[in-house]
C-alpha cells in the first residue's frame, strides 16, 4: 500500500504539471490562428500580389514621362559610292536628347504621344569637302491606333481585376476553412482533456473499490481472488489515466501547429459546450448559399477568363490594321537661337494592314479547343450548385439528428449514474464482484464522454452549416458583409 500511495502521488504531480498554464478560449484561438497560420499568410501574400499587379496596370494607363539623352556620338567611315563611282570618307559628331510624354487611351487602345527631339550635329563629307554644323529641334504630336482587333488594354485590366477578385475570394474561403479546422482541433483538445479528467475520476472510484474489498479480505469476508481482481482494475485504471494524458498532449501539439502557437508554449483550453437549440431554416440556408457562396463566383470568374482567352485566340492570324498620325514642326539652323527661324511642318499619315492568307486550320482548332474549355467550366458551375445544395441539406439533417442524440446522451448519463450508484451499494454489501462493478464504471465514463462528444459535434455541425450557407443562424445574419 505504501508503494501504491507513492506512485499515486508521483502520477498526480506529473498530471498536474502536464496541464498548460495559459488558458485559451475558442475566440482567442481563432484570433491567434488568423495571425499566425501559414495558409492565411500565403493567401494574404497572394492577395497583395494581385492588388499590386492591378495597381501597376492602372498606373501604366497614366501619362508616362521619359527623357533619353545621347551626350556624344562619333562616326568615321569610308564607303564606295556607286552613283559617282568613287570612294568617299564621312565623319559625323552629334549629341541628342528626346523628351516624350505618352498617354495610353483605355477606351480605344490607342496611344497619344507628345515628342520633342533636339539634336546637334557636326558632319564632314570628303566628296564635297565641306563641313556642316547644325542645331535641330523636332516637336510633334503622334497618335497610334490599332483597328479591326480587340482592345488589349481593356482586356489586360479586366484580367487583373478578376485575378484580384479571385484572390480576395480565396482569402475569404481560406479564413472560413481555417475557422472550422481550428474549432475542430480546439474541441478535440477539450474532449481529450475531459477524457483525461474522467479517467482520473474513474481511478478514484477504483481506488475506493479497492479499499472496500481490501477491508473485506482482511476481515475474512471475501476471498483473496476479489482483491487480486480489484488490484488489476486499479492498475488498468492507472494505465488509462496515463494513456489519456499522453493523448491529450498529442492533441495539444496538433492544436498548436494549426494555430501557429510555439510548440514549447504551455496552453490550456476553456470551452463552453452548453447546449442551446438553434432554429434553422433550410430554405433560408439554401437561398443564402446559392447567392453568396464564393466558389460559385470563382467558377463564374473561370468562365469569364475562358471567354477572354477565346478573344485572344480569335485574334491569332487575324486581319488587323493600324493608323499612325503625326503632326508637328521641325526647325534647323547653324545657330541655336535661329532654329525656328524658318520652321517646316512635319506631317505623316500611315495606314497599314496585316492580312493572313492560310494557317492550315490552326486558328479554327484553337477556337474549338477554347469553346470546349468554356463548356467544361459552365458544366463545373452547374455541378458546383448541385454540390452546394447537397452539402447544405446534409448539414441541416446532421444538425437535426444531433439534437436527438444530445437528448438521448443526457438520459443515458442519468441512467448510467443511477445504475452505478445502485451497483456500488451492492458491491459494498458483497452482492457484486469487482469485475462487474468495473463494467458499470466503464459504462458511466463512456456515457459522459458520449454526451460531450454529441455537444461538440452539434457545435461543429452548426459551424459547418454556417460555412456552407454563409448564414449565421446563431446571430441570424449574413457571414459576409454585403451578402444577399
């Protein structure tokens, strides 16, 4: 008995020290997970990437200012002039600078540019044996407009807007997924902790039974076989306490991992598993889910992207053209101050076409491939709607079933407790063996855990319905801001 008491003291010291010091509620655990979760961090980075890409594209639609400077250029060459049938040596020195303002036009996909090109040139030709030094300034307005083709500027902007929307939706989906996972792990820790506490309670009961039978054996009222069985039951109960402690610690480590809490940090959980029946309207859940589920919008974005790819494909080997208009003035003179003394108009009109002749059916096949992609994504959208309806209906049925299971579990605990109390008296009176009493003890422990599990499953099922329908029936409001 002395050794047994020592071992019990060691066991309870270890058990109490194993329990974490910092207590977390579910809401606090969710806050920590939202800050530390690697999945959430990756989704945030993806959202930043999409947002900055769109900002860059919008910035590219504003006026661009550029300055290009060539401080010095020198060239000396000897070439044969076939027209005069003689060799000629030329020498040239120059400096130039180009200032340009370019404005992309989103509505037309054209580009309007204001350009000023200033140049100084000193050239020599051996043929005429003369040197020319001039200043020149070319100031003009240029407009370039593609025709008979799609607006590439608008399409690029639309693709980035859809990418940002998709990234935002993915981030929201990831947050809801993480909420369910953290809640699941949180309640798993709580359930393992409660299982450990029940095992300790069961151990105390076994200890009481052991003392009773030992007193009877010492008094010669029971055979020694009963004492041996009681010792075996006590040892098994002690082993169960240790096993549930280890299982609890495993669950805590897994919980720390998903929430991003340092593994070395000591924590405990405090959960409210009190039950309150929540009224759920299946029609409201279906309407909210089909109107607001982010996966449906993502499938819609996939379809829009497929149509955009079809536009690009149809532009391959297409008949298209380009209009280029230039208007300005250029002045040249040996003296800088007299550059525009006799200005000359600088005008240009250019119309060009690109006419495909034969592509061996490449464009036709690519268009069919993209049309098949569009049909496939439309089919995915239809199937997604069906899956959402099924998911919501299943979550609703699960919730209804768990309501019944909770009531049954509560009644089972009452019956198991009464049964154990009655049989404990029979055991004290010598009308029941320790093995039989152990069965009633195990039954009571199982029913207690069964009720806790049913309560936790109800809360998880309610959260599952909230995520699938995007409607919070506990607070009777939409999960997402601006939801329908």
